[in-house]
C-alpha cells in the first residue's frame, strides 16, 4: 500500500527518524493501557506493538491513515478507532487508567491537553511531541515569560518534564518550527483545596491581562473589592504565581465575592 499523503488541514507532519520514534516510545514508563493519538503511518505504533504488556488503542481521524494502519497492523484489528480524539468518550475505551502518547498535531495540541485534564483521574502519564514553543510553555516554571494559563492548569495535576528537542528536518513534510517531546506524570493532588471552576476563572482573568497586577486584572470577576485584604499577592503579576498561590488567590476571591 502506498504512503499516506500528509494533509495540511489535519496538521500532518510524518516523523521519519526511527531513532527518535523509538526514543519517544521508550519515554513512556507506565504499564497501564495506552491510547496513541494520531498514529498516521504507525511510526510510533511499530515500537508500541513490540511491548506485549501494553493494551493498545489507536485513534486516528484520517481515513487514509486508518486504511494504512489496518493493512500494516492486522494484529490490531478492533483496536484502531477512526474518530476525533477530542470528541470521543475515552472512558468507553478503558474503564480504568490509561496513558496517552502521540505526535500531536500542532493545531490541536493545546486542546489535547485540555482533554487530558478532563480525564486526569484516569490518565497517569502522557508522552507527546508538539511544537517546541508550546512544550516550553507547558513546562515553564513560575516567573518565566512563557508561563501561562495551560501551564498552571496542567501543573496543578501533573509534573511536567521537557525531554528533548526535535529538528524540523526529520519530518515529511518538514514543519517551519522545531518540535519537542514532553512527559506528564500525574502528581499526588486529589483536590486543589478551592473551587475548581473559580480557579479556572481566576487564572484566565489574570493571564488575559497579564501586564496588569492581580488586583487590577480581577476586575473581570465580580467581588467586593473594598473588602479585599492588603496582601502582597494582589500586587504580583500572574506569571509570578505558583499553583499553590493561585489556589490561595482563588480562596481569597471566593471569600470576598459579592
């Protein structure tokens, strides 16, 4: 069967360096079942199937890639799912824990991680390749210029490691930017200690006006400003705050809402 044609609207850039593909698979440390997102022509799949202990499912939205995978991986019949990872009910695939791995399309990588957050109690580990700039943002510590909304939301529940950088020249077609591989491992947090809906609102309100101090950016959220205590936290900018400080800030807002 002929090679799959890369489709721009799906953000497809096929990895051609098998050494890197094997390295990505070896970065997955957990022994739970695995979902591979966007396997394409199976550059990671070929190494995943060499691990008999892995209960593997492939999710691929591209019909041409699905046909290629069926032809080249007949042992995976019934485990190749044609569909949109972002829209699937993942608990229908695995009732217990499962890991996620993939060369994530640049155009939906952030959405993939928001999906991971929805299933954080089932997903102990994620290994993914994505645009280098996005990978750096997700792994950035407080105080970094690239630290942002998704950094805080993910780091509340996961420990994030930036593993290695991947050149644009090992893809077909080559992207215009470098890529990077990161690993997320679920931390021990079971509850943030605050209202999680308000936590997200506070993070978004502050980072959407990241040049302002916390006190000023919180105007977007209804609260009794006059009753706010004089705390140094309100004089910081959002990129300076750790996850724990955002929890503290959320509880502060909750205690002084109108």
